[in-house]
C-alpha cells in the first residue's frame, strides 16, 4: 500500500516490492530477508561464551585477522552494492525490468553481497573467538544459500543468459556445495 499520490514516483520500499501482505505470505522472499537481518544483527552480540570462560587466551593474531576480514567485508559489500546500481534490492525477488549484472564483482561471484556478509561473519567469529558467532556464521551460510537459490529460480526465467552465467560463475564461495551449486 502506497501513501504517495497517484502521479508520484514509488517509494524505494515500494520499488523493491515490499508490502504488508508480503511480510505475511513471503511472496517476494521477505522471510529470507528477515532471517538474514536477524542473524546479521545478532553478530553484534558479545562473545558467548567468552574465550576466557573456556580457559582460552584468544590470540591477538586471530583478533587482528578477524578485524581485517570485517573491514574487507565492508569494502566488498560497497563494491557489490555499487555494481548492482538500480538493480539492487534486499529481497530475493528481482525488481521487475532490472537488468542482469555480470560484470565487476558479479563477474567473480553471482552473489557478492552474500559473500561479503559471510566474510564479515567469519571476521566477527575470529575477532571475538565466540562459539555463538560461529553458530551465527553457519546460520547465515544456510540462510544466504537458500535465499540465493530462491533468487536464481526467478533469474533463470527472466534472463535467457542466466543459465550460462550460473554454469561459469561461482554462486557465493567456490568449492563449498551449499554455497556453490554450479
């Protein structure tokens, strides 16, 4: 439902396809997005259990690698957002009429935003040395793999060249069956 006058351009949320009904029945993949956002938000929780509670002194080297991965993830995500341009949507259902992007970060990976999220989650896990964050990383891998598959079921119907692109380009992380199904 839009509150814009009939001749006004749609809001960004409306352009992406958000609707109250979609949150109820998942018509554009809203539940995948909700799960993704909940897991990403949970990455901000403190370590549980903290390494010290397990009798571990978490190595500085792992904390530095983790922090570096978090920063790298932010750079990768920014490049992927910029690469999609007006085709960007947080939902797995593509925007009607959006072009297929296969260059830039999308030449190396079909879902570079999801890759960036997983790199960031790995970074948080290493930064904090937390079993909770390891579980969140695994949960994100499951959710993003499912969300990407849902997205691709539509992309293959909308874009005649998508099947060839899918066959030649890793999905999220090459060599991991749930994250690369070429």
